[in-house]
C-alpha cells in the first residue's frame, strides 16, 4: 500500500511597510473608505493629508464623525473629496452640515452604537445585528423589523469598505497593532471590516517586540504599514 502524503500549504499574508505615496496610490476615486478616530482622536492624519494632496474624489467615507474642519476626516469634507458620508454625527464640522443642506454631500446618520456594531459584524462575518434603537423613528424606514420575544428589533446589515485607514500607536513589522488610550475607538473595528487595511503607525517595532497581551489588531488583518504618524 502506498501511503500518500498530502502537503497542505497555508498562505499567510504578511503586512508590508510602504511609503505614504505608495499607500495613497491604493486609494482611488469612488472608493468606500473607512477612517478611524473619534473627533479626530486616533485618526491617521498623515494618510488623510496625503489623500488631500492626491485629491482623490467622490469617496464614500465611513467614520464615526466628520471631526473638525482642520482635523481628521473633516479635512476631506472641507476639500470636497467625499460624495457621501456614513457617520453617527457631523455637528462639530460646520462645513459638513453646509454641504449636506446644499445637497453637495449625501449624509447617512446612524446611531453611534449601531454604527459600531454594523462595522463589527462585517468584520466578524455576521449577517447583521438586531437593535431596538430607531424603532418608531425615521431610522426604521426601509428596514426589516423582527419580533423577538414580543420585542421589535431593527435588522441592521453589515458595513464594509474597500479600504480602511486606521492609526496604530505601536505597530510591529508583522502588522500587529496596539492602540494607546482613546485611540482604540473605531480603529480595531474598522481594521477587520475592509478589503484593504492601511495602518498609519506612530511607532514601528521589530516583530516580537510587541507584548502579545498588547495586540488589539492581529497582523493578519493588516496589509500595509506607513510610519511617521505623530
């Protein structure tokens, strides 16, 4: 009897450190782009600045908020590079409100917890979440309502992006990411919910130098690392 051995080859994707120019060249007009941060805290400012310099247009931006006119994703709004924004609020950026009211910018507002969960379930491969938030309001229009144990819930479907631009406080060369303090807001969720993930790193260390207990986004989710975030 001839024993046959089957060699199983597992392809492990490795993150790559690239220049900021190469990183922004991966973002094209019309793409859906997730941008981490909360009021700009934890946003990848260098990558955003490079997108402004490249002048990428007609983006759909998924972000918790449009930050401020001079901070975070808000700068892309001011530069009129977005055709649509999906966020939980835009109130701190007057230009976002002005563009929305003048029909220059399509805005979809989602309750913050629901937005976070929709992104999370995309990263987890789930078909959606059930939430009572929005029942009986404008939020429920056009959405499926399910009755569970006599409680109505909205079915909110996953939200994914072509590209996620996130910011890491410490990133090792394998792409494992640690987020310091409040910068861990939307960044870990978005890192798992996009086809392409680019991390703007404040500090890059050798693989193995980052304590495994500090890893909040495993390197398997990260495609590219760009250094230089301050």
